C-alpha cells in the first residue's frame, strides 16, 4: 500500500519545487495526490543563467510526482 505524502500542512502555502531536469518552479500548493503529483497556482518558473535569474509566469500547473527532486517552503 502506498502512503500519502505529508503535504497537508503546505496546502495554500508558497513552495519552491526542484525538478529532475534542473528546472525550478515556485508557486502556491493547491493540491496533491498519493503519487506526489502537485497542483500549483500562481506558478513561476525560475530560469537561471550565468548572469541572472529570470522568472516566467506559468499560472496554474500540474507537476508529475516522478519529476520532483525536492520541495521547500518559501516565505
């Protein structure tokens, strides 16, 4: 049996999600499931190059759980 991720306390909070393709997305956690699929609202992708970090507004997005490397709360 698969256990449910302990993300209930992070619902409606801002998170920074690092993905396995070196991509980083920041947004408000709207929901999740037992496979760690994440539903983010007000999402922004952070694109970092040598000189700066650019932000690309994504809006709402679904992130597949198998691509998640880490999840951090953001103040």
